[in-house]
C-alpha cells in the first residue's frame, strides 16, 4: 500500500470509528458503503478531510464522485488531482 492509499485508509477508518462502526482496519479494496457501512454524509466528511490533507479537489473537474466505491478509488482520484497540479 502506498502512502496515498495508506492516508486514505487511515481517514476512512477514523470516520468509521467516529461513526461507531466496529472495524479494525481498512484495506484498499474494501467497498466504502457495502462493506464498511458508510453513508453519503460520511463520504462527504472523508472527502473534506482528504481535501484538507492533500489540498486538491479531484471531484471539481477530474473524477465523478459517483465513481468512488473503494478506498483505492479514493486514492486514485486524489492521485489524479495531485498529478494534474504538477
């Protein structure tokens, strides 16, 4: 797992824990809604935290938010946005 995926997993785990979801770790291929049990408001919080961390918004123009299903999808979206700013 690379650093970006690791940070995304960490933030997803933090939000899930705050929400009271009993989960010990988050793998890159885990589905955010179906497996972890997050809701759309939880995803909005995760995205806000990730934008604060990486200072980019991949969903403004690059990636449709509806394409995000897994932690890897999140990491890939942020990688695209970071790459676009370089």
